[in-house]
């Protein structure tokens, strides 16, 4: 078995700015560890996992290399990064590197998108494939969404008895199905034959249209639109429906929600990562992750759903809720931080209040997903969580509400509903 994690590249993740300026989005810490580490950990747990490949078109930099080395040591699985020469789409990348994926005689491999958070029921997908379909069938992980939100995802129509996918539509304009694609797949080497057919077809079409638009590439292949749509109804594609948690991480606001889902899971999977109330320690409410190097005053109140990074200082009487505080940040005495991501090495002065509006799914709808909304609606900034870029300084006694502050800014007054460039 192998696993491929698609991490995309620098021109994506724009909704994740200004946080993606400092660190590639897959390395952004969610619930205290880099986003993609949750994927690697889930893959490493599957018996027979021989290699994990990260695939994208980020330039290999020091942060990425360091992360891969430490993950390899921690999970005892070879992990490599394969860099695409251009954005090849979800199918083009794995087709381009098919020899690397199949080397060593891989019988099957998982493909996971890096910008989802999930329980990753990979073992269950393997067992499901053995029970349904034949050894050459492919499995998509699906989950249930509500009728209106399903339109934002790939929709799957499946046979109720066999779970065979009969119809697949990516982001339909009208309601097709409540079962949506989670961006986690189990393939066998036979998938390359189907991707190859799309590649051949693209090349023929391009040869015919040579004159019209030369910028298109035959290698750009999208698994969802180009491959699944064609495979649906052929008896080769199945859907495994999960009841576990799942969410996309598109915007920075969805990172806080993903952090809550993972922190919640830690009570079962990593209880050692959750902070406990101790005499002489801060007050902990709900699930909180605190990096061992952080220094926190005993009168601070943290939680629920808070993640405190490396080397963070939290002063006396500070209140933090539903927030991610990244490494090196400093919260001076009596600050209040709610629904906010505090960037690396940022400073919040005494008695300041930094607050955002949560973009959580509807709690009364069990199938609601998070809305990855655009930043603006009707020319106005949509109220969402507040984001401070890296090295932002906020003076004492000001209020910052529903705003996005770009890196290296020193603010002098209060702001509300603004992007501070």
C-alpha cells in the first residue's frame, strides 16, 4: 500500500491569506500540529503502508524538508515530496508520477487532498472494498451534506444496496444528491488506464484546436470532472459513506473549526495533547492544546477550542476562546481574544480585545458543513474570524473586530470590519 497526499501549490490557498504568506498552507498548525500531519498519521497507521508521497508544486523549502524529516522519524514510514513542474490538476499529478507511485509493486494506493480534516477511515475503506466490488474497483469516501450545501461539492448518486456510484457531478447547479465527495480515494494501478484515456483525448482535442488557445495543457487532468464522471455507472467506482467528522479547510476561518474537530478527537486518540487543570496552572475549559514551551500565567482562562503554539506568552487575566495562537505571539495582561487567529510573533497590548465572528456550520443541522464564503459580499467585508498576520503589534486598550491585519503592521487605534493593508 502507498498513500499520495495532494498539497497543491503557492497560487492556491489565496483564501488562506495572510497566513499562507509565512508558511505553505499544508504546514499551517491545526490543533497544534501541521495540517498535513493529521493525514500522514492516519496513513502511517494502516497496516502494510510502505511509503507516503506528498505531491504539489511548492518549491521544496527548508520548512517542508524539516517537516518531512521529523515526520519520517516519528511515524517510521518513508515520506517523500514529489514536485510537479506546473499545476497539473488532481489527476494530472498522480498520472505524471505514476512510475514513482507504482514502484515496488504497489497493489493499491490512497489519494488524499491536504485541505480536508477528517477522521480518515482508511482501514474501513480497505475492508469495504474487499466486501464490495472486485479487487480492481475504486472507492471514494463520501459523507452526507444538506441539500443546499451539497451544490458546493462533488455529488454522488449511488446504488442503495451495492453503493456503486452510478452518477457523479462536480458542483451541480441543481440538486443531485446529498452524498458528497470528501476528497479521499482508494485506487488500484488500473486507475492510470482511465486517466491515460483522458490524457489521450485531451491531446487529440488540443491537436485539433491548436490555433485557438495554446495555453492549455493536455497534462492538466481533474480526477473529479474528467475521470469520476466517466467512471460512474461502469461498475468500477464505489462510495464508502462515513459518519465520522469531515470538513474542508479552505479559508482561515475554517481552520478554527477544523481545530475544534481535531481537539475533540484528541480525547480518544491523543489525550496527552490536551491540557489539564493543574494547581497553579491556568484555568482550562473544554479542549485546549498548549505547546510545552508556552508560558501561561495561572490567572489566564483558556478554552474551549484553543490551540497555543510554541514559545507563546500569555499574561495575567487573559481570556482566550475558539482561537489559534501561533508561535512566538505574546498576549499581554487582561487581553481578550475570541474567534481569532493570532499570527506568528504578534503582540497584543494590555486590556485590548481582539474578536471575530465564528463561521461555524448550523449546530441544529447534523449534516451542515462550513460555508467557505468569499471575503466580500455586496462590496462589504463578510463578518468572519479576525486574523492577525505575522509580527502585528496591537496597542493597549483597543478593540479589533472582524478584521484582517496583514503582516508587519503596527496599529494605533481600534478597527472594525476592515482589511488593514
